[in-house]
């Protein structure tokens, strides 16, 4: 396979400049692929798919009558992020998380930002994920959003935007880790001496962060991952992360509140639990505090949490900052709490709750992307340019009936990455979800989940809507005296070694 017939089109391409000249950060990879023998990359793609199948890397699709469990599609051609650009992204994400954490804490306490008129009280009060039961809560160290997955997109002009924030139970990091395992198996010698920043320390960093939240008197805290069970769409991730951290995976029925503490049932009797990484939504955590009909949570859990005898990650109530209408105010939130201009901008957003914005949206539905404030996974969304007249009429009615529930944004021309389709390279649109851990300090995992819209022309990257994923290579800073040319020469040597090894193996078979 060669790139000679690859077309970047009118979009920003993450690997090539206009005219198919490789970007500096991608030259070594392009050289590697161009040096491969015919069919070699396709064979490696097929090998990678077999590895994923063997690993059982799956996700579930609710309402899929053909069967819920699917293998998550993976494309071998990685997305590459230059060191300097990643440094900018990292600083922007840290700024955003600090501000959002301060916002959540303020909302459940003094609500100064509301009283000062920066964000309307009605927007906060009517946010579906605002929890009155969390007013006055004080999480350990004042941190609410310990784990965040922030979705980034790049437009045609090269500008990177934050598309949305995911602060409740963000998923997908298991695919990041497993994608890297597959890539290392597929290109082992390249990774051995490459400049690609590692991601495999995420489970240990996650566990360290979780343990740091335990009550002060606990010397060896017990951490558990709380899952709603095998039918949840992200159950593979729940079990994978528990296994990688070396902690117990539990369901609500495995936990009980007694004598002011949370206990786990074991074959040796009850053992105290100090930190719960919960992958259950707020409503189902504790039937005594939230939904009384929940069979997934732990009765009395919130009372133990309030007394500081157990830590919950993420803290209940963080979903107020997930609301897509609140998202529109994040630049103001950053300015209000940090007195800084936002580093990574939002996508320009129209808030349908505002009359002038709503009139504009209704008049321009064929040009905009309309999103429901609290939907995810690509659901509850209208992509105007790809919509029918009936679909636009349907959304117009929804907006008129409940304007608070909708925002609209321009249709971005998402950047693309070469993707293997039918034995050739074709451009497919991508986004990027980096993962941020907030404990004693803030850590941003280098790279994150690159999601790719595998359907031609599609802008929807969600796995439930036909999307797949790619490995994300964040390059470390060049060593002194070395640059792209030296790195390219190095990869050429590695490719030659791999080809010689393959020839030798073929002669022995």
C-alpha cells in the first residue's frame, strides 16, 4: 500500500499537508509504510484484528436486536500529535478542569457565579444532572471531577476546539491501552526505540489517585470498581481497569453499609471499602438518596460519603458540568474563576434557551448541528446538512417545545486521518478524547482515544453509530541535536530490520 493516490481533499489532514507532503511529525511513519512490501500492512491490519478478537475488546449497543456485544473496530494507521501541539493541549485541558471543578464546587455551595450574573440561575436549576442532594457536599481536597474525558475536534483551518466535556463516568480509556498493546505487537521494533510517549502507566496512576482520596486514618486503602453489571455498554472497561489496577470489581449487591462504613462481602467475611470508583450514574447510586427503585446501588452509601468515611469517584453531582448548555458558558467560567482567557476555545454555540439564538437556529437548521443538552453517544442529534426536511421539522418542534434542552453549532469540517478501507488509504473524520486525572495534581494521559467515523463522509465517530478507533501517538521532544530527518533515518533502519526478520521467518516456515 502506498499513499500516492491518497487525497486530503478540502479537509485538514492530520498526517499530510496539502499536496500529500507528510507533516513533520508523521514523516517517519509515512517512510515506514512506504517501505513495506505489497500486502504487508494489510496483513498486519488483519493480525491486529485477530488480536483484538482474542482479547475480547467489546462494547454493547442498547436496543440492538441482532445482539448487543460487538468487537470495537480498530484501524492500524495511527494519529500522530507533535510534541509542541500536545504541550498546548495539555495546558488547555488542565486549565479547563481546574475551572470546571471550581464551578461545580461553587454551584453546590455559595453559587457566587450565579449571583454575579455570569451564568443564569435558570440554566443551573434546570440542568438535568444538577443534584439538590449534593448541596453542601465537600469531597476530599475539594476535588469533584477526578476523571474527565474531554472531546477535541479540529476544524478545516487547523484550529482545535473542545467539543464537549464528559465528567460523570467517561469511558473509552481501556481502548486506548489495548490499542497501544496491539500496535506494539504489530510494530515491536519501532516502539522499542521510538519517541512515542507511553500510556501504559495509566492504571497505576489511576490507582494512586484513587488511594490518595482514602480517609486519612487508613494506611492501606481498599479500592473497588462499582459496575452496574455485564449488560452495561462499558462493562469490558470496568472489568479491564479493575484487573489492571489489581482491585475488586463489584456490583451494588456486593456492598453493604453498616456501622457507618461501607463493607464488601468476601469469602472471608466483610471487609471495609475506602474508595469507590463508581461507573454507575448518580440516580442509581443510593436508593435512599436518589432513585428509590434502584437495584444497582448501595442503600445508605451517600450518608457514609457525607461523613468522609468513603470516597466516591467521580463525586456525585459532577454531571451539572456535562450539560451541553452549561458547556456554552465555559469560557466565562474560566475567566470568572481563574481570571484567564480560555486556551482551547469552545465550538461557537447557540443556546436555544436564548430567544435570539433560538430564532437563528430555527432559521438555519439545514446548516447547523443541533444537540440535546444531556444526550451522548451520537443520540439526540441533528446534523443539518445531512438531514431531511421531515427531520428538520421534527427538531424544530422539539426546540420550540423545550428550548432549554437544545444547543446548536456550526457544522465543522472535522480533520481526517488516512484509514485502511477496502485495501486502500481513504480519509476518515476523527476526534480525540484525552483523559485527565485530578488528584493531588492534574495528569493528562498523552494522547487519548482517537475515534474515527468509518462510514464515508460521516462526522459521527461514536462506536454505537458505526465508529472505530485508532492509536494516538504523542511524540516526545526531540533529543538534542536530533530532529525529523534523524528520526526518519532511524525508522528506515528499523523497517529494514523488520523486513529481514520477516524474510528469515518466511524461510523457516
